[in-house]
C-alpha cells in the first residue's frame, strides 16, 4: 500500500503543471488571461475585480470589509508595479476568498504558484479552498500532494500529511483506504512530532475494527506519551476488542 501511495504522489506531482496550464483543468480559456510582462506566464483576466458573494459579504463587519477593499486596491497597485510579486498575488487570493469570490481566489493562487513554483503556501490555500469551499476533492488532492513536494522549513509537513489523510478519510471517500497509509508514510519519514499522527492513525484503525493495527499505533503513542491516562484506557479497550465509543 505504501508503494501505491508513493506512485500516486509521483504521478500527480509530475502531471500537476501539465494539467493546470495545458489541459485547462482549472477552466482558464482563451481570452480569459492577460499578459502583464513577457517573461511571466499569462495572468487571469479580470483579476482587478472582486466578484463578491452577497451572502458571504453579509457576514463580514462593515469596517472590516472596507479595510479589505482598501487593501485590495493597494494590491492592484503593487501588481501594476511588480507583476511578479508572489506576496501580492497570494494576498489577492486571500481577499477574494474573504468576499466569497472563490473562482478569483483560485486563479490568483494558481498564478502565485506559477510565479514561485517552490512556494507551498499558495498550494496549501488552494487545497483548503478546493476541499472546504468548492468541494472539488480531486483538485484538493492535487494541491496537497504538490505542496508536500514543494514545502520548505516554513511549512509543517506533519500538518500537510494530516490534512491529506483527512481529505481521503472524510471527503474524498473513494480513496478512504489511503488515509491511514498516508499517516504511515509520514511516520516513516521521521518528521518529528509523531504523536498527533500516531493518535489519529490509532483512532481510525480502531474505528475500522483493525484492532491489531490500532494496538500498534497506541503502543507507539504511549511510548512517547507515557502519562496519557486516557490513551492507556483506550488501549485496554482495544486489546479487549471493544468497539470505539460513539461520540
């Protein structure tokens, strides 16, 4: 199973840019882009506009909305002077997302990713957008996998693996069986701070009725956290093959 996960990740990463820009996977069509500078990839057209969702805007305090709109105008000015500014495009996506312009946020973050391919932050935001706002789990998977490929010391890889595993477990359920394997892959990499991953893997294995697997994860967790009394009680329940108590 672990080999399968690695193969899936390699294929997705290798194909990522091809799908985005050559196959129009994200809906960019001819005439929808604009060239800001010849040495840069085409930027999304309409980037200077926020297509606000009234229902979303209604939840934003008026003074906060005003501040964000003023900030958006400053971002446009920055882009006019420095069209290759990763920070400006990243922040543009964030503001558009606040106002419910999820398509605009997607386009801004994708462009930020093209400008700075080694940055993972825009991909992390894209993954969250696809998973929690647009409910497009295939694209969320693509973004998480690419973020794992590109992340640096400023990004906690443990969190990325946890979020990808949670995507499979709770959202992209066609691939639910990959969730624990993703956590195991992270554990094999010795990323540090394994306790959260061990606890999560143990709980999911227990929930699935895989008592031997759950026992192993809980024992490893307790080896690192010997004072966790509740985990000790859970381990005793697992050893007795009791079902996970319903929350």
